[in-house]
C-alpha cells in the first residue's frame, strides 16, 4: 500500500481524496497555485507545495512542476483526480519513469479511449453498440457531406480529441453542413490543438446514462450500476442521479455487460465510466469512456455504499476486486453548485464568499472546498460544491434535496442554487420525464 500520495489537482476533489487517504493511513501532499493558497485542500493535507501562479498551464497543467513536487516530497503515488492531467497519457508515462505510481489506467489505455475514433473502433471489436457514423476522420468537406447524406440527417460533427462539448455541432440539413463543418474544426483546433472531425448520426431526445466500472491489474472488471446525467446545459452536466428513472432491470443488465466488455477489451485498470446515449426506445449506443474518477462519483458511492476513491487506491496498489456487479440499493441525486448566475445566462460569478452555510441532516452530503471568507478565483471551473442527497425512493430523495437546497446559503457571489430549487419542483423532472434537451425549454422564474 502507498505511504504518501500527491494529489495533482485542486478544490473539492483534492480534499475528497485527502479524506480517504487519511482514513487509510496514507500521508498526503497537496499542490496549489498562488490563487488557491487559502483552499481547504491545502490546509488539510499533510504537506503542501506551491507549484506556480494562477493560470492552469503554469501550475496544475505543468508536468515538470508537479513532478518536482513529487520528488521533493518523496510521494510514491500520484492521484490526478478529474480534469487537468487526469487523462493525460504523457503525465502517466512520466510518473512511471519517476517510479511513482499513477493512480489510474496505463498510458496505453488512456490513449485508446482518449481518441474517439480509436475508442469507437475498440468498442466495435468488443461488440459494444455504437452510433452509426463515419468510422474514421473526415478528410474534407466533400467526404463529410457524402457521409452525412448516407447516414441521414440530422448528424452531429465531433472533434476526435474533444470533450466538454467543444468541437461539437448538430447539422439538421445539408444546407447547414459547410458552415457547421468550418466552425467545428476551428473550435476543435482552438480547444485541443487538433482539428480532426468525424460524423455520427444525431440521436434525438436521448438520455445520457453512464455505467461506472472498476478493473484490477489481474484482468477482472465489474460494473457498479448506472448514473443518469441527462440534465445538461451546453453538454455540461448539472444534475446526476442513480438509479436512472428510465432504467429497467433488463436494460441495466445489458448496459452493464456492454460496459464490462468495453473494460475487458483494453484490460482496464482503475475506476472508469462508460458513457452511453439511450434513445426513447431504450436502444443504447457507446459515446465515450472516461478513464478517471468522475465529478458525479458520489452518486454511485451513496447508492451502493462504497468509497470509490478507496477502491481506486487499492486497485492501484495491486489488490484484486471481488468481480461482483452491483444493483443500487438507495436513490441518490447530486446537484452541482456552481459560482454562476442562472438568471444571467449562467455567467460565472467569482469573488469572495461572505457567508456560507451548508445543509445538514440524515443522508445529506456536501463535498466542497469553500467557506465564508474564501475567494472563488476566476481562473478555474466554476463548481464550488456538490450537494448529494439519498433516500429509500426517488420521491423521498427529491423532497430531501428540496429541503437541503433551502438550507444552502452562499452570499457574496451568485450560485446555481435557485436553478436547482426550481428544477426539483418541475412536474416533468419529478416524473423522471426528461432527456438531454430538457433545459432548452426549461424556464427559470426570477421571482420564484
């Protein structure tokens, strides 16, 4: 087992990892930028190393600076969290060269799943259903138009190196193709330094349902049930829940088996998520695989009563998993609390938090790194907390979430708490009648 783990991340996920490490008797090292000097993950780690100024590229994305911190603290493990370098194969390789265990999959696994074309080809070989598409990168506009016509409109253009909705464009008719093709390539090049684009059939009114998996170094892979992540704004998740209100036992079995085949196809090591689009007829299609811990992992932790970070660390240390698959035994919902103004186009709202009170009570969990007097920096993702509630049923869980949101007080900045309150009261959401396009017609009431 590890003696000391350096967390190559910041904020709530860094603090989340520190907590589990402490419970396992593992010492921790926090790294931080000058903008995060007062963050709780810095305060609660056993050691802390400043790795540079606020911009990510000069701190949290700087492999040389992080590895220097590893060297001076003698950390024998590096946990990347999510975002930043969590799915960076070069970082995983450098860790191996230093003799420090990267707590996650191997560089080869990251590369296979990080490139969407390679990932799709891998899934086809593993007999995992995929969305009909080009089967490779589109070389030029003419090939793209011909492929789209063959697949049938609407189609979606996707960046091969993409993520977070960048480089994605829906094309509903042939006349729009050229303009959207140009825009998608420009956005992909600007975001990822790679303008490679492929084309897929656009699945209308889909659910975004993902399967949590875990694999060990001995070839075993298990699934830990599903999460429904369909409440999204511009491809960014805002609410996740488990089990999915759209799920059936039969569908869970099929999707779980497909996710396990996906993991076994690359001999996956660690925790990961196989993401699917599910149409209204419950046909499901592989979308992508995230080779890291997810923001929404607490939802799974609550419904199966497992610490996923602990399991991740144990697998990285060479321990075996049981090989069992899991059924959810509770219902859980997670609301992402972002420093954004929901009544002003979700505009970021950095600044000092003058008052902060997190909700409490039975089966109410708040993962956060902020407090009264903390200044939310403008340099990073706007999420400041995750509110997770669980109960015996979905109805009870929504009622608990409503109550918890009423208790959540954050003053000094704008947050998405008012949005979540109105969502929990929405009749369609309460019935579980939603898909990835739900928020396009959702109306916020400023006076509610």
